[in-house]
C-alpha cells in the first residue's frame, strides 16, 4: 500500500473524498447476456470500473494433459484492455493478471459443479474496459453472472467485494485514491447464500478488530450486490420471453 | 479449435444466392442494424462502442509523449492495433497476436492514416524533442461477423472524440484532437458466387474471399484489402465500389449526427 497517511482521504465531516460514508459502496449496475457470440456473458459497472465476462463451454479440454478425469477445469483469463487505465497498458499477460486469473479460476471451481463435466473445460474470459480500483472484484462478480447466464450449474454465485483502511479507519469499497494512499485492502469473494468465502486476498496492515469490521462491511455489500446480480439474470429471462 | 468445414452451410447460402436471398433475410447490399456510442470508457481519452448485429467492438484512444523519429523531428505518430482475444468467440485462442488480428489492425490503421485526417505535424510539442504518440486500441468483445467494419467505425469515432491530455503530462491545456475527416470502411464477402455487403457470421463461414474498402470524405479510396482464398473481376469490384461509396457516406452521416448531439 502507498504512503501512510500522507494524503488526506477523509474529510472533516467524516465522509470520504467522493462524499461516501465509511460503509457505503460505489454504485453497481449489472447486465447479463450482452455478448451474442458467447454462451453466457455479463457486464458489471462498479463505480467507474467496467468489467465484462464471457463464458464458453463446457467444451472439450485440450491439450489432453489439462483434462481432469473426474471434473471440468475452469480456464480463466483476466485481462485489462490497453485503454482501461490512465497510462496505456501494453497488450498481453503480466504477472499481476496471471495471478488474478489463477486465484479467480480456483474460486470459481469451488462453486461450479465441475464434477458434472469430467474431462471438459469451461472458459471464462474477464476483460476490464475501465479500471478505477476494484477490478478483480468486479471481474469475479461478472464471471459469476456470466456462468449463470451460460446455464452452468453452480452451488452459489460469488460476489466480489472489498474493504480497506484509510487514515486508520476501516471503509467499504476503496476507490482509486483510497487504494493508492490507503493502508490496507481486503478483496474477498463471498457466496451470498451460504455465507462462505471462495476468494481471499489482502495487503497492507489490519488489526484483528479491523479485519472483523472490514469483513462485516464486505458481507453487507455482498448481500446488496447479490440482489443486483439476481435482478440482471431475471431481466435476461424477461427479455427472452418477449 | 479448428472450424469444421461448413459444407451444409455453404450449400445453403449458395442455394439462397440463386434466389438473390440471404440467410438472415437481408437484401444483397443491406447492412445489419447497428449502434454507435461514443465517450463510453472512463480512462480512455477517446472511446467508442459499436454493435453490428451480433458483433460488439470497443475502441479506446490513449496518448503518450515520445521523442520524434530523427528524420521527422516535427511529426507525431499514430498507431492502431486490434486484439482478437478469446473473449470474442470460441474460435479465438489465447497467445501472441494472430495473423488475423494483425491484418485487422493494419487495415483499419491504413484507412485512418492514409486519409490524412490526422495531421502528424499537429502532434508536435517541441520539435526534435517531444511529440504525441496517438494509440487507438480496438477490442473485439463479440465476433458475430464483419468485425472489420465495426472496428473501422469504432476506431474513427473514438479518435474523433479524443481529448489530448496535455495537463496530465504537464505540457499545456487539454484540447480536442483535431481530426479532419471521417474515413469509413465497407466490407464485402463472396457468398454463393456474388458479393454481399456486411456479412454475418454464417455468411463468413459459408463464403469465400472478402474485400475491404475504406473511403474518405471526398469519395477517394484510402485503403483496400482482399483477404482469403478467391479471385474477382474488375467488373465485380466496380459494382461493390459504387455500393461502398453510398454505404460509407451514410455511415459518415451517422457519425456526424452522433457528434452533433
């Protein structure tokens, strides 16, 4: 995390620079089924972040060495578009996107009923079109909705949310400035129906009490985002009925 | 994954062609419904989203400051690249840029560059020291056929909305990038023996060679490309060139109307 307390992130009135309360999330909107070529797709707008996910499959897994005899493999690619950040990103994989792809795939494998599709592969493509802190969470949320849109059986969806700490205060859903100059970031993937956690990362400095509070905020936000995810999927079916 | 040879599809489009019909019910030179949105990506200095039928494409413009080429000390540069990432279709695989994506990016690049709509001298900040590099990145999110036209339209629409981020680079005030012209691409594919405009996915699969024509504001040609296996006659080209003139003029009007609003 960046400089410790050298940038003011909380106003005199206790609100954050963008006027949010400490436990207030940025606005989230979700659309399902936006990419006609994909088997399932979703777009998540979370604050200024825009994440798109496409799902292809289940399909034959190849090369054969990646096949699993008893279950499907989930092949996730998280990628930031060259124009998604302030400075252009050179196209192609980097260490950050590889790591995020790996842990996202493992999280999704914990909710998708992979044992139903032995030797198969399910491709999940996450494209970040605009980034302003919190893209991995928006990507996980988008991937979950896209998997559901593709009709792939899952135990639960995963909601990506993050809390963190700025100026010694725990806050929900860090924006860009808070992420750059804050003291901690705790992105998690929550299963809203079971209350379990499938994705967990953290960096910075949190006391045990601060961790508990950050998690409490995350669970509260996950409930709110889950409703938006369900609405997006319902809207998709209302659309196709007409 | 290799595409299976779509023999039945070939037969079907050929059968339809005999009745001068198309698989999705369009006229021979009728385009699909399309939408154009500009200024739709937060971190890009110019952006556009184009949907054409089942095709969805985004383009974003970024700027960087670079040192000019020694032989052209007062000229900036323009680069246009396209990515055909696996998100766009199950046929695309991860890996280094494929020949198709390189062709796509270069054909769009030539149309914009050769139309002269960007004056490279206007991209100079300090001669011999600092010039702007303009980069248009095209991101195909859903390939439902004729991504060339969608990419060409998204690229020029994004470029025409671009704002030079001079303040962020500490070289003066932000200003709208001067763009003098709207080069537009029109693409044709041979399906069932004759050329059709704006092929959908099935027509590309069951068709043969394709021709891409980019036309500027004055009706002049700025880029041509023939792709895939096949040959054509001058008479065939003359026919589609006329169609392209009209199509490009129509699309140019849509871009202008979008900007006026």
